């Protein structure tokens, strides 16, 4: 594999990567390598397919081989959280790690999904959660990260909508005193509505599905966000925009969670504009 500057990694190159199964679709190596080239760093990022049951060995290898860190995608976030040496407060509460940082041979588990989402809202819609009413569709890992991030950013209320009551309650608990389980019909009265499910994601069995909230019930004065970035704007998000809502696609969360990981690994401020350009080009090529 070559870096964006055309040079081959050498024995002095610092390595990071992304582990998952599957991992070929991940844009993380592209974003990482783009940042390294822009910063003039002799670093490189590679994707690693890690099968179920192989996570423990992979974590040992990260430290032994001198990696600076590793991004983590599905389905390994919970298993990595259980296998690192220590976890940040956010990773501990979520029970999920999407970023491993290696410091003095110790593996530190972090989760940058929520921070990436908040940064995306600010960039894409100028939205600040403090005192606002928010509704999150879904109760999986991404939904849990968003729910916790909104609560910690001061949201007045974080309502979770999910077909599984137990999962919904577990996610809503991360919303603190303002977290509760709700229904799709409440979306019309919310300041922010977030789809944190795979419904509408291109190339998946859920591509033809739509989130539980009818976009016709949404409109002016609301911000509607979708965590999906392929397609760049889902059918559901397009309908919400046509109804008058301000909309934010999932590409921003992808870029900004990667930004946070890069800063944690390198200690440098990543070139966000360059990351955005690379991500937008990659998604356009896939369309």
C-alpha cells in the first residue's frame, strides 16, 4: 500500500489502521492517510479484516508491533472495550470503543462518535443542544453514542424511539434526567430529530427501508440529521428537507469523529477542510 504522497511505508513509518468485519468499505484509511500527507507525517493507515474471536490477538499485536492506535468499526466495538487496558469515561459509559490509543505500551479505549456528531451538527446546521428537545431513532451503538453526547451537551430532553422496549430503555438511560422512551409521533414537537438506524443505507438489506418517523410530520424550525453517509442524502432526509427542515447528512459525523481520532494519535490539529474534500469525493465516486 502506498501513502497519498506516493511513498512506500518503511520501518520508520508509524502505523495506525481500522479493524472490522467487513472493513473494505471503510473510508477511515483514506481520511487518515489524507491527513498524514497534508501534515507531512511519515504515518500510514491500513484496513484490517478481523474476524469474530480474533480481537484479543489483534489488540496484543497493536502494542507489540508499535502501532500508534487503531480505529474500530462493527462488530468489534464492545469486544475491544472489554479488551483494552483502560477506557475513557465516555467509552466506559457506552461500553463501546471506536478508537484505541497506544501510550507507553498501554491500550486506551476512546469513543469519538458522539463528539463527531456534535461537531457535525454545529458545522452543518449551527445547532447547539443546550436546552433543546431531541429525538433519536434507534437504540444501537450509534444511537447510544448520540444520546449520551446530546445529554452531556445539555439537551433538555432526549427521547429514544425503538421497536425493542428493553433496548430503548437502555439507550434512554444514557440521556440522564432528560432521557426517556418515546414514540415517532413526538417528532413534530422536537428541535432535533436523528436517524441512527441503517434504514436507507445504500448497499445493505435496509436500503429500501425508511426510519420510523414520517418526514411529512417534520418541517421549518427543526434540524433533521441522518447518520448514514452513503448515499450522501437519503430519501428520508430529502423528504425532510422538502418539508422545510434543515438537514444534516452523516458524512460530517464520519469526518469529525476521524478528526478527533487523528488528534488523539498525533497531538496535532487535523486539516478538516482537506478531510471533508477527500470524504465528499469518495462518496461521490461510490454513487
